């Protein structure tokens, strides 16, 4: 496979776009406890803005998060219902379970150390909590970037991402970080940072560390990349199931568009039949006009 360009990578990620990964950049002053809680409430299928709305409603109704932890479940549920947050009963249970697990691990609810911790330490906490969605770890990696620190490397180029880019043939084998950044950074600008990075990180995490003789997941991704413009929704879904990448896609209708174009393009036989019909109708009208009145 030829090396990829940033434009091709952007097209590939456009087909894999999912609203789950549309997480906004960290708002200054947001505690790590609340940021992670919003991700927990989002789960693997929900909207981040709705999850964030639930967090805001709880923060405004209770004095402290510890109060939420020890409250009656129906009190938390009522708060969410008042804010018109969906699945209030489920989310109320999830909020308290999350807070109890955090408190149980460290005997307090302060998680702001996550912003200064290594990726490995954040991973250790998330594994211990066992309640956050898969993409939460990568959201926190991006949140931890300190743009004011000249020594901060910026967007993490992990061994898994290097492996993904290399196995798909986008960069040489065992690539240097600079080569990966050159291809990756143009598709991570502005609002595309979180959704595109999360998609790449999730795909990278899905590939096995040791390269098998034939990797079904790698082959599926290669096909998606090569045929990104022509794959129908059904074909794409089948390929993504091999990885797996179980997220509802934002940009759909590819198969329908293709079928519509085919249906609207009439065949030569149909065109000829339509033309003959028009001639017959015209001939009958002319015959009626030529018949003298009695």
C-alpha cells in the first residue's frame, strides 16, 4: 500500500466518525472528578453534552460530591429528572457507583492529580475503577496536555499508534515519531482534535502487539482505507465488526446514494420504450385531430 497523505487520512476518519468521540476540549477549571464522571455517564453510546448536563445539575443541587455519594439514590434521580436528563434512574445509580469506587480506592474524591500523572498511572486508575468507557483514557491523555509548557510533547504518539500507521502502510516500518506526527497532526486541528484522535487511538488499541501471520483486523482496516469512498454502509459495518469498532457512524447513506444514482440512470432499453410510448401518444392525438366531425 502506498504511503498515505493527510487528505486521505481525513477521508478515512470521516467515514469512521461517530458522535461518541465528539468530546469538547477541557474547560479551564473543570475538575478531573467531574470530567471523568461525564465520560462515565456518556458510556459507550451516549452524547457527551447530555452527560455533561447531568454533571452540572448535580453540582448545582448538592454542596459537595461527597454529599452525592452518600445521598439516597432517589434524591440523585430526582435532581436529574428536574434537569430533564434521560435515563435518570440508571444514571443516578451510575453516578453513585462511580463516586463510591473512587472513594474506595483513595479514601477521598480528589482526582486532579490525573492531569499531572503519566498515561500509565491514569490507565491504572481506570482499570481499577472498571466503570469508564474505552475512550475515556484517551480523553484524559489529551486533557493532560499543557500548552504553556515548552517541554510538553503535545498530542501523544503512542507505540500503538505507531504500530497502526506502520501496519496499514501509511508510514515505514518502525517509524520515527516525527514521521507519524507529520501525517497525523493536520487531521487533529481545532475541533477535530478529540474526535479524530480518539478514533485513531481506539483503532490502534484494537490491533495485537505481536504481528500475526495474517491479521484479520489489519486487513479489514486496509480495505476500509482503500475503498473509503466506495464502500456502502452495509459493507463498512461488516468490515468494522472484524476489528471491532462498535460505534454508530455519523456519516451514513453511502449505499443508498449509490442505489439512487443507479435507479435514476435509465437503461437504453427503458429510454427506447419511453420514446416509443411518446410517439404512440403523439400519433393518436394527430389521428384524432385529422378525423372530420359528422
